């Protein structure tokens, strides 16, 4: 089976590496924070992890970090890089520009948290050439359901759309719950009623927050990818809420407490 390197063994990278190893793939991993993962050979630097891998997966915080790590890695001439981070289509183009000649790129960000990564039920939005997507298909299939979105950058673009919807919906839900408090509707009753309405997915996310950690700092980073210089008043307002919240708090749980307002 194809040797795989996973660069970034954090909140999502670790369960991805572990699941691939459990499916019989030889997996080498690297992370800035050293850790042990069952079935995965963890090495001290990104170059060593990627050197002999046919497929290199990056799962890192943002575009600049992905590019920094990729620059430090050593790729086989025929390798394929699969970036599963949430970095947006502009960063995917920048990433493609720094790859060595002959190395293919697939952008494949995911929807789902650690439980989905461990259980192989991630939703994966993949962009790239047909040849590159065909090559990595068996690897991605072990992690979840793959949706082919088109050429390079389209997977990253789709993830920006999804996260904009999620973050703005959660911010809206936080305000709706403040209205419930003001008019005397118990929050449990409000959430149950809202389950069947337009905020139903946000309600489900809040009610299952124990299995889906989404740090405020990451939500703010993802929202910034969508806002840019666009006139998006709802997203901008959600960003103000996030700017005033604890950056390491879980977004889906602080919604129940009420997102703070920035001054």
C-alpha cells in the first residue's frame, strides 16, 4: 500500500493518521508538538516524514503554516500533496506555486470533527485533476465520503461556503437564545422548537457539542476567509462576537452562554 505522511498531528490530524494506520496504510507523522499515535511512526521533522511518502497529507491551522511546512518537507518526484486544512482557494493557489515540479496537489478540506475522523465519516470536499483525485481516492475513502468539486481550489472554496454558513448560523442562534431569555421562554424549549426551523443544523451542533470541539480562534480564522473586503454585514457582525470571546473556548458551547459583543 502507498506510504502516507501526515504533517500536523493535532486535533484532527492525529485521528486521521490513526485511522489510516488502522486501515493498513504505512503512516509516518510529524507534529510540532511531539506525541505518540498507535500504528504511526512519528519522526522529528517534516522533511523526514515526507521523504519516502507517495501521498503527503497536511492538516494544519492556516495557509501560511501549510506553506511553511511544505517548504520544509522533501517530496518524492511523483508524490501527491493532499491539503486537508481549511485555508481557502487563494492559499491553495499560493501552495501550488511552491510545490516542486511533478508533485500534484489535491485540496481536500473536511466537514466533521474528531469523532467523524475516528469513525471514517468525514465529509471531504476535494479539488484537483482527475488523475490526482483518482490516485488519492482509496486513502480519502478510508476517512469518509468524498465529493469531487472540480479543479484545484474548488474543494477549499466549498469549505469556505460551509463554514460561513455554520459560524453565522451559530452566532444567530446565540442571539435568538438571548431573545428567548428576554421573553421568558426556557432555553430547552426554545432549542427544541428551533430544531425544526432554519437554524436546525446549528441547534443540533450545539446539542452535540461534546463530540465536536470548534475553537473560537479557528472559527474566526475561517470566517475571515469569507469576509475579506466583501460587504457581508451578517458575517462581519459574527466576527465581532468572536473577537470578544475566549479564543480557545468551544464555539458551540459558548453559544449557550451567549456570545459576547465587542466594544
